[in-house]
C-alpha cells in the first residue's frame, strides 16, 4: 500500500501546485459565496415557488452542502478528468507501465487523488458556508453539525462517485475530451432529470447519488405541514428570475435521516470502488491503439527514412539557397493557426458541429441564440483552450519567443484565428439577426466571440494550461443555457440597460487583451 | 561581426544562479561550450537568443544592445534549442513555412529554399508526412533546417547532436564547418568529440562561471604532462581513484587499463605519459575549479 500512498501524494501535489488550481480555489470561494444569495438577488439556489427559507443554521448548511455537491460534482469532473492523460502526455505512463504496480493499484491511486483534489475544494466551500451563515443569518444560533453532517452525507459520497466516473471516462474514452464531456453531461442530466419526476420512495432515495430528493422532499414536507400546501416542485441550482414575487417564509431545521438514505450513501461509495475495479479490467496500461497506430506509422516511416538517409551526402550551402525577402505580415500565422484548429481532434466532432450549425438555421431564434450558439462555441473548447498554450505544450515556445516581434504578430494571429472560427460558427444567427435588422444582437455576438476567444488566450497565458478555461467555459455555458444573465457574454439574455451591458463586455475584452499582451510580453523574455 | 558579453549574471532565485559575472567576446567562427549539467550553457544561449533576460550585464552585437533591442538579433538568428518540439499535425513544408513566418521572411524563393534545406537534411522523401510521425533524429534534422531558414548570421545550437545517429553526426559537423566562414556559431554539447572536431575556440564553464576560453591547443595545454595510462589489477582501481582523477577505464581480461590525471601527486609506478586531449583538459579544469 505504501507505493499507492506515494503515487496519490505525488499526483495530488502535482495537481494542486499550480496557478490554475489557485485560481480555481478563488473561483470556488466566489461561487460558494453565491450559494447563499442575499434577499435582493435576482437568482435563487433552491427554488420553491412562493416560498423562501429562513436563513438559519440548517438552511445555510444544508443548502450550501447540496449546492456544493451538485455544482462541484458537475465541474469538478472536468477538473480531475485528466490524471491519466497527464501521464500519457508526459510519458510518465510508460514508466508506470514497466513497474510492478497493478492496473487496479494505479487506477485506485488516481481515483483517490481525484477525490482528494475535490475534497480540498469542498473544504473551502465548507469554510465559506460557515462564514456565509454569520454574514446572512441574523439571530439564529450556529449549530456546527448542521454544516458537518450534510457535507459528510451529501457531498462526500457524491464526490467519491464522481472521482470514479472521471477514471472510467478516461479509461473508456481515453483522450476524447469532448466525448467525455458529452457522456458526463448526459449522465449528469439523466441522474438529475430522472429523479425529478419520481415519487418519494426508497428506490428513489437509493438512486439519488446527490441526495437532492431527500433534501427537497424534507423541505417540501415542512412547507406542506406549515402552510397545508401541496408543494412538490422544488429545484436546485442557479435559477435566474427577474420578476420579484411575494413569498412566504419557511422555517426548516434540517433532514431527518432514514436508514435507507444512510444505506444509499454506502451504496454509492461501494459503486465508486466498483467503477474503478471494472475500469481496471479494461485499462490500456499505456499501450492503447493510438500508440500502436503511431508506432506502426513510425515503423513504416523508419524503414523509408533508413532508405534515403545514407543514399547520398546532400549538403547545405547557405550562399546558394534562394534569397528571401522580409515579410512581417501575420497572414501566414493565421493560416497555420486555422490549419491547427481544423486538424485538432477527430472528424466525428465536425459532424456534430455541422448538425448544430444547421440546427441554428432552422431552430426558433430563442433556442438557436440562447442554447445552440453557446453549445456550438463550447464544442470548440479544446481548440480554443490551446490557442495560447500549444507552443508551450509542444515545446515550440523557444522558436516563437525568439522570433521577430512575436507579440505584435503571433498573439494577434492566434486571437484572429479563434475569432474567425467563432464568427463562422455563429454565421446562421448573425445572418438571421441581420435580416431581422437586429444590429444590437449582431454586435453582441461579435463582442461575445471576442470575449470568449480572449478569455481562452488570457487564461491560457496566465495559468499556462487549458484546464481553467475549459472548466470556466463549461460553467459559463451551463449557466447561460439556464438564462443566467451574469454570464451572458453574447447578449442571449435580455438586459435592462443595453449601453451598460455593451460597456461591460467591451471593458472586459479590453482588460483580457491588455492582460494577455502584458503577461505574454513578460513570458517571452523570461524563459 | 562580434558578440560582446559583459558581466552577465542570471539569478533565478536566491539559491539558483544560472550565470555569474560572465564576460566573453565571440567573433566569427565556431565557439564550443563545454561544461557539466547546470554549468549555465543553456542559460547563456537563451540570453543570446533573447528568450531570457539577464539579471545584470549586457550583450552587444556589433555595438547594438540586444538585451534592450532583441529584434536586432532576431532577424539574423538561427536557434536550435535543446528540448524543442513541433506541431505534430503539420508536415515538414507547413512547419517550415510557419517558422519562416515567425522569422519574418518570405517571398517567391521560400518554397525552393525549404525544398533545398529539406534535401540538405535528407527529409525530402518524408516532407509531406505529419511531423508527429517522425523519429527523434528526424525531428532533430527538421530543427536544424529551421535554424538555417532565414540566412542566419548568428547560429546557436544547444546539444544539436542529441538523437542523431553516428553518420548524421558526421554530416552535421561537416555542415557546421561549412557555415562557420560567414557566421558566429555557438555550440554546446556533452559530447566532447563533437566540440573537439569542429570548434575553433572552446569555452569551459562550471557553476555559471567561465573557467577558460581559448583555442583548443591552449585549453589542452592545461593538462599537458599530467595525463598517464597504466595497466593494473582490477582490484587496485579504488587505490588510484583515491589519488588521481580517472578519465576512463578499459577492461582487458583480469587487468584494467586506466587513463588518469595526476592531481598533486607523482604518477603510479609503471605508468606511461599520454598525450592530453580536450576531454582530459575539460575534466582537469572542471574538477579542479
């Protein structure tokens, strides 16, 4: 077991000792702060039509724990789902494959490392939730168990299971990040959506990995008892509502745990182990098809190379080579950047993108603009996240940083290439808005494209990695499809003050651009 | 053309010093950098290649300060880093076109120049394959081609022969020698024989400091009269190790032939003096520094 402990420790330290993780923690603290909205907020995190909970210890503790469970399960998956890929990229995997460690031992250590990373983040939300109690609640006594118990019973088993899912998707879907995203979102939606219509029964409790049903059931029981009502429709998650309605207050003191619920938590922990065990039976041990295919290519190629290498002794006489002219334009860069974007990832993704693109032509405008456009842009996440990081990933930064005026030529070309893809993908909506003479929407789409591309470039440059942008982009897209105006970067949600909205997006674009150029300027001279 | 480096210091943090008060003048020809790991060779090269700023000191190319005006050297710079990479999805033509754009060169002759360079590094037959499928040696050769793309006057090669097979190494040495008439070439290598064969001058470094820089005979003269060879019983090796600096050992059945440098003691009985080489001088200087 000693070696497993060492792998977990090394993996955990490697993941957490990065700027990206620090920024993730900062975002986590902000998100945890938003779990307990002030009374004047235009959103709710636990929505009960016509009712509102009194901010006592149980309410703040349970709602924070539940929001942490659901939200961290969702985006935490994307945070931890590249542990094996990292070993493939760094070729540490090849060393691992030659050691005595079993597949199960290796995957178990990765799985527990995933869990520890999520647990660390959960620890921060736990502390913030206690702080939020003292900030928002007035007069209620602070009961520590109202915070500890829900985090222990809701969040821990759920995060345990999510950590195992991250392992399974990496084993079965390997490096296909988009496919992993789609599979996970589908599964996530299936779990949450499937429970929504189910009656409160033991089987529903057991199937509820997040424990949402138990919590919402308890709250609705309280409302129905207190007001003799028949409330069933309680939802979790950020729900934005601009229309303030009158509401009644509910005093709720927490969940009465049942044996079935406690059993269900153990079942999900057991299932987490089972998923890892099953994955270990199919684990490629770094000898997957892709590598085999590449090796085949190399082998064929090696023979060819041997044939030509020593055939004749060619020489290079610099004075006899054709003279070149100075050419400081950025068109060749844009061409290469577009080539790299297009050749990135598999062809099947282009079919999905084509389908969504055609869908944007025919779908009702609110769906096309509010859902399909954010989704089709999100499908570029792995392409855009590489815009400003691929030189470092491919160790080409020595060339780019020592080139002639890299900041004035290279970085703008990367931004423009990203922008061109964003605009081409948004063309159906742009044309439809233009035909409808909706210049405001057209402008917003353009500035939104600039924003999302600049965000990729800026976060890539600052964090030296792709993960932060990928997680943030996922969260933005998710919240945007829920009509969250706070993340509306492309004008898909109505805003009261158009001028202010435009100014904010333009200001953010300017900030991102200035930060990107400043930091890259520093990096280019400080290798 | 001359590159004047004055009092260069690179301090990464309180503990780690890359270069320490390093001064050297480099003229046309080949300068070979020798030094153990952490000697500061790559740091020096990065600073000249303008991708790292010194903490103190200046670098002048023909009187122009390239620390403050990096674009002055970038136009005529060819740089082959130690751990460079490629975009695996591009083929050799696309990659070199991209590098040409980085270097700010183009025009009608670009395609032909790329073809001639690829021919020169024996990659023509494979030029349309994605570079991701290349072997290590082939990638190294594409790296050499990119360094020569812009008609460079300053060439910096950091461990250029890594990954090349023996014949390719010979070809590379020949190529470097041919280029040396018009350019300043700075070359680092752990393989002393590479430097010995082609470098006009050698700079020996350790712990970020310059131990010596001179033409090869002068460097070698440091070890003159100090190198000996002897045949001993294998069991006696540790006795010699304790007294002298071992250069190499060769097993010959139950005996071992030892080549060593004397420190402050007399040579072993029955030893015969040997002609000093660059490797002997390098080890002598770095061990005694």
